[in-house]
C-alpha cells in the first residue's frame, strides 16, 4: 500500500513551517497541532487578506478585523467563565459574525458544536442534554425555541443572539460588555493537549435517524485538514471558496478552519435558505475558484446551465456521485480539477485522496491514515483486490467517538481504535478504492442484498430522468421491495413501465422494482443537500397507494 499512498507535497511542507514557527514562539512541541495557534499565526501573517464576504449584503472583512474581533470574543469567553473543555453551540446563518466565536473557541480550547438551526424544541432539548453547552449562539427567530429547550433540559446555558432582539443578549453587546481590547502581541492563547482537546462536535449526517456528535480533536483536524488539496502545485492552493452548505456540515466547516491557515478567502451568504438562483448569482459576481458540492446541488446547477469556468477546483461528495456527472462536468470544463471526494464527519476531513485516480474511484490512501477492508460476514481482513469489504480506518490521534454516547461509539470503534466507516468498498491492484454502498442502506429482498446506488445508476441512463433515489417498502414475508423515486427532466413524459423495464433489462430478477415507481417534483434533501433517505422512505410508506 505504501507505494501508492498520496503524499501532500506542497501543503505538508507549508504546515510544517507554520507549525515550526508556532512551536518556536511557545516552546510547546505539541502546538504544531493547536488549531487556534495555527490560525492565529496565519491570520497575523497576512492582515490585509479578505477572509470573508457575505454575498447577501456585499459586506467583507479582512484578517486584521477578524483577528481583533476574535481576541475580544476570546476574552469575553474568559470573563463569562467559559474555559478549555467547555462547549458552545453555533446555529446561525453564514454571516460575518459566525466565524468569530468559532475561532475564539479554538484559541481557548473550547469545543464548538455546530448544529442545524432548523431543529425544533424537542430536537434541541435532546441535543443540549447530550452536549450541555455553556453558550448557545443563534438567530433572533430561534431564541424562544432555544430558551425553551434549555429550560426543559434543566440547563443554565446563556443564549446569545447574532441579531437584535429584546429577548436575549446580542452578540455585539456580549462583545462590548465582556470582551477586552488587547493588543495582538499581548494576547495569550490557552495551552492544552491538542491530541485530547476537542475542537468540534460535528453532527453526523442524520439521513437515517437522529444525528450524533462526532468528536474531532485539534490533532484530528490539523493533520487531516492539511490533506484537502492533495493535488496542489502551489501555495495558496486556491484564492477563494464558495460555501454552499451550513456550518454544521463538514464541507463548510473544513473551509472555515483551513481557509485562514491556507490563506484563501471565503464567499458565503447569510440568506435563510440558499437557493439555486442565489448560488448562480454568487458565482457570476465573485467568480470563486473552489467549491464542494453535493450531487443533488450540482444537478440543480447544471440544469440551470451554470457557468463553472471560473473554478480551478470542484469537489463532489456527500453521497454517491454519478460517473456521468463527472464526465459531463469535465467535458464542459477541461481546465478545472473535478473529482469525487470521500470524507466523513468522524474523520473531520477527506479520508481518501482523489488525485491521479481512475474515473469512479473514491481515491487512494493518504499517508497519515491507516486502512483495511474487512469482510462483513466473517470479520476477517480482505487482502486481495476486487473483493468487497467494509472500510476500516485509523486517523492520527484516533477517532475519540461520539460525545457522551458510549453505546454509539462502541458500535463503530474497535478496542484497537479502528473506526468502522459503514461503507462497503473494494480496491484495485494500485490501491484505488471504489465505493459500493452504505451498508446500512443496503436493501435485502429474500436474503438477496440490493444496492440502491446500483439501481439509481441504471435508472439515470433513461434520457428523461433528471434525478432518482431508490428506497423500499417493507414486506413481512419478502423483506425490502425496491421503490424508485424519479424526478423527470422538463419536456419528457416518462412512464413507470419504462423505468421498470429498464431495470429488468439491466439487472437480475431479485433487483427489480417490486415496490413500484413514484414520480416527484423534487427529492427530499438534508440541510447539506444529500438525499434524505429516512424522509424518502416515510414518504413512500405514506403514499404507497400512489406507487405505479
């Protein structure tokens, strides 16, 4: 495997030099993995760089301004009694204030939980009961729900509203009342062990149930985040990124964290809901160079004839990426580096490097991660190519598990610290890994396993299909009966029989659409624009009389 591992030839040396400078200043060797000190030093290095732009308002902010405000916020945390090891919650829009407590918390060793700002009171109560935050930052319209959830959880958490409201202290008032004006050279960041100190509590995708909070330490992110541009030939790797996801999703979080370290700017938007027309507007106005998109979002942008020519790098991920999508995008944008990326909340970044990989591959091993495939039936390691197994990995500092959830942790973490990804994969002779399916999403009809992804790939071959997701009806005797939920292309009249017959022509009898076909105007999506599999299954069950 070692001969095929991806080495980070440009970014790793830069991180080494930055870490050397931080350690030389503090005298603490482990500080090369202290995210707060790395960000602080990198921001100081280029004070005039525009770190962030709010595409809704047109406002922008430089590194110098961010540095000044994060110092004030960090001192406010100290004066409010929020210290290393404590937890804060961020559930705001992608405005310019959102990053300030995020970085201030990193300075102080405070864990940040980024959660879905659409959660209802009961969901918030369950989340707060689990993480027990000292402060919850939110928008004014959510203050009442947050306060109710805190009361029901019997907590004393402080509520801070990013915008004006008579019902809670505002962010600006917190900064003015509790923050201090300290010179950059006099401000001292907290010292702590980066291997053990939590940087983030990242919500797992929650497409099949309630989210869990994956623990990401400073070491996990500082090393793993350094590999987000394995193909980079220069520094900085890009000049700007367009954020098209809320902060609780890894694609946004990793750019909020690594952008300041790698000195590229961030274009985001504080709109309540990020629509396709607004994204098109942002791309046209700001010409970003980098974006991470889910396949459903990319489908919408392509349908709208988006001009991607400004991009140097486009990553697609979060769910299975159709091969045809990559081929079409590359054909339209030959100068853009376009790949399918494989990452997960529990790793805190990308888990495979997809440079110089064949089309359809999820990537090659990275030098800082250990890998193995394990047979899900026997528990034995798969050592030969082209044989399927569950991907297990070990990351630097190890995955610490799910916050205050030992049962969920025990399900995915072995005694010797191997993390079970839940993804079925295989590899070729050159250690290119290929994603097959989420094991939990595999359907089982009469003891025959069925991959929704395989069915979706076949159905997408129909020229009238814009998008598709496969779920199932549950039969007490036969198990899962596959159901195709189809979104038609404008101008086409696709019939259920056409879809069923296409599957019959391409796949064996056990994989046929015995549950039927449902036509939808759009697929239900999560906040990070992945297909919401649980909601899709609930929709099909509720409307099974409409199945064709």
